[in-house]
C-alpha cells in the first residue's frame, strides 16, 4: 500500500503546477497510475491442547487505479478502489471478510487564481460483488449481494484544497440513491429502502474529507471520512463512512498494512437482539504482502483553439 501513497502524493504535487500556454495552444494534462496488493495468511494446528482451528487461511487483495486531469483552473480527479477478501477455517467454513467496489469522481473549477477553494461536483458509487452473511451460532443470515446495497451520491458544493495532502468537500445539497436489487432482500425492506422497492432517494447535506500523508519514516497514512445528513428523516442521525489505512514499508515490494473501516448508517437495522437496530460497523485487517505498483504515466495532449 505504501507505493500507492507515495505515488498519489507525487501526482497531487505535480497536478498543482500551472499549465503553461503558448499562443493559442492548450495543454491537456493527465496523470494516471495505481497498484495491486496481495496478502496471504495460513495457520494449522495438530494435537493443540488449547484448541483452535486445525486449518485456517486468509487471502486479501486490493487494487487501486486513479487518473487525474488538470487544465488552467479546471481539475477532474477519478479513483477506483476494489477490496476482496476470503477466509477459510475448519470450524466455520469459508466466507468473505472483505468486499468493496468504490468509484469516486470529482470535478472542480478554481474560484480565483490564487485561492484554495473550488466550485465542485462529486459522483460516488459504492457496492460489493458477492453474497454476504451475518453468522450467529453458525446460522447464516443473508444480508447483502451484488448491488444490494449499492450507494450512488451526486453532489454539488465547494472543495477546499490547501495543499496536495488534504481535500475537504462540503455540499448543502446532495442526492443519495440506495439500491437493493436483490428481490429477497428488497422484500425485507432493508437498508432504508421500502419493502418491495428496488431503490430509494434521499436529499441531504454531505461532506467528505480526504487526507494522505507520510506521518513518520516509512509510515504512510491515507484516510477518508464521508458524512451524510438526510433532510427528510432524522437529520440529526448522521450517517458515517470512514476508511483508514496505515502502510509500513519493509522493502521495495513488500509492506505491512493495517486498515480500519467504520460505518454507521441509521437505516441499516440488522443488529441487536431482535436484528432491528442500527450499530457502528467496524472492520479491522492486518496484513503483510506483495505490492505491485502500476507505472505512473503523465500525458500531455496539446490542442489548438479555433
């Protein structure tokens, strides 16, 4: 993961440079790159007095791809993150322990040539690929599937970018669609979508904070926090989506990582003794694995104005 953090920091610092114009020629400035990581952990026991699984294996993969565009006062940032994880044990069998697809696109226009504020629009899509279950006393309860749920955010507001490490987007007017495409889940009326409906729209306020920085030697931190308040129902019950990733460099291709994801959604009422209450969802993963960064490429396409 650390290769990704270094790449993003370099790219963001480069994209802040003023694009040079000569005569009537405009330079279209693109930067793109990313990385893939793969972590594998395995354990086995034989005649182990204190007990435990005879066999356990965990596989986790992560892929990121990003492409940035700059021209004069315009910017367009795009990022795709895919997380997949699977755990197999002799006592509980196999199940996923990580599954997320997240696409974020943000366009902005600088309000003045020297300022740090942008008039911006934002689009975000987040879902998962495979069926998910909650397990209680080894009883599986079907809770999620492809596009069930899926979240689509379309937002207009202001983006504050004091430097290449920090971005704060604020929107007083945001539309959020919640999709539950699976019929059996839709009939249950989960994730805030009325029973029998495949989607539901909410209008509210939205804010997202992104931070990426080297916090110590060989240690990078990358974090994001999204906050949404639904104007139409209990606006004080703010929804939270937060990701945290710490990367500890070992050598060129290997690193140790720690990730912590937190989610609170007042409409996700799958918890508690009666399975009808919201709760803070937390996911924590530690891994050591292989990193393969994509080549970072910068493309400048010159076009002549008519």
